């Protein structure tokens, strides 16, 4: 009795033996190497999910080729339909330019660390309470409050309107005040 190869090894062998030719076939149909590679990769991924059944039925290559070609044609049809809609309806309207304050806010948020940025965005832009943020991020409520405080302080420094402003902290009455970041 000869030992049957493990399904993973069997699939790897099949892939190595057929993938280049499969890409060449789909490329010949689509004329786009990137689309061909994407379609073929997706077809092999789908084949792996059904590998036992496909090998029971015989050679899996025709099934993979059919799926890859259908995926490529479907992508091609979607692109063609987008082009038709573009010609029929014209290009989409230009997006309005972002206001300078929004650009500055996004740049300032990117300058924060991941933890502080996540806390600030979830609290101020999504209006989530501290407890919910703590649950979703897996940290304590105290840690969230600390991240919010440090994030607000860093944003305040990054978003100063007047570079000549004092670096002195604001008085206690205004430092606890929450300033909404959206709007």
C-alpha cells in the first residue's frame, strides 16, 4: 500500500504544477496581468476550501480554470459597466476641498500615538463613553481617561492658532472643559 499525500501537500503540488499556466490562460483572456493573477489566486483559494470534493471528482484544474475565468470576466464586466456609467452620466462631481482646519486636525491626530488617537477619536468623534472605550480596547477606564487627557493636551499643542501663544497651561476652569473636535 502506498501512502496518500496529505491534502495540504497534494494541494501545494497541484498549485506549483498549474498556477503559472492558469495565470497565462486568464491573462490571455483579460489582457491584464494583475487581474489575471488576482482571479487565479481567488480561484485557488476557493479550490482549497473544496479540495477533498474536487479531488474526489477527478482533476481539479478545469474547475479552477473555470472559476478563475468567471472571476476575471466578472471583474471585466464591472469595469466595463463603470465606464459605461461614466460616459452616460459623466464623471462624479469633484469632492469639495477639505477646510484647512480639518486638514490640520487630521494631521494632528496622525501625530498622536495609536492609543491616544484611538481614545480621542472614539470619545469625541464617535461619542462613546469612557467605559465603552475601555471595554472595546481592553484597558481600564482610568487608562482611557489618561489617554484622553494626554491626547487632548497634545492636540492642543499641535493645533495652536498663534505660534506666539504662551506654553503655560490654561487655568483649571478651562482645562477640564471638553472641546468637541467635530462639527
